[in-house]
C-alpha cells in the first residue's frame, strides 16, 4: 500500500519543477496542468519503487518531458495547418548570424524579468519553443531532440536558430536593462 503522507511531501517538493517543465514545452497553462497531473498519477502508481530512490526527481522530469512530447505529437497534425498559415509579424526575413550569447543564460534575473522571458518563450511558435526548451532547459543535444520529435536534424537547428533570433529581438529592451 502506498503512503499518502510521504507522497504529499513528494508532490510539494516537485510540483514547481513538473509544472515549469510542462508549461515551457506546451506553452498553454491548462495543458501543462493536465500533463503535471498525469505525471504525478504515474508517480503514484510507481510510488513503491520511487519513494526510497535517489532518482525520483529525474524519473519524474523524464516522465513529464515524455508526456509533453507525446501530447505535442498527438495534437501536432490537428494544428499544423494553422501554424503553417500564421506568419510572424516580426519576421522580417533577415537571419542573424550569431548565436545567443552565453552570458545571457548566466545573468541573474529578477522575478519580473524572468516573467518577461517566460512570456517571450511562450509566445514563440510551437516548433521553435519546443526545440529551444529541450535544448536549453532540458539539456538535450540536437540529435536527441530530432529523435524525440521525429523530425530532421536540420529542422531542429533551424527551429532553435529562429527561436533564438526571435527572443533576441523581443528581449532587446530587457537585455539592455540587465546590462548583457
């Protein structure tokens, strides 16, 4: 029998990590909440093995990421037409020739700045957002992202490149205030 008290503590310790992973990948609060709930339901089913293990957090993060990717794959075909038809109003066709600077990732952000950054990430087109989050927040390399999303390596590189360019453009005022 599972131990509800220790599981409650487990949920409290990991709920922020699970939700932030889901919202970054899905970009939609209700879907992220659903995925987070499903991740914890799976943890409850496996609680006998997880409760004493040191890798419970890593297991939960992997389950959350996989649930998000499965969700995106399941609903990708339904929304592809609309995504393809939508043109970004800030896309001027110019491709920047530099990657996002490493210092930006290391900058200490205030809560307001973090909120602005999260909003800018959420506003990215889905393909770009997912690839960028998997690379920068989940630590996957390009090949692993291509395998997870079942897309070409070139598409992964293009999506991350365009996501960085869009973020750089949207966040220029924030970068100037941080001094990066």
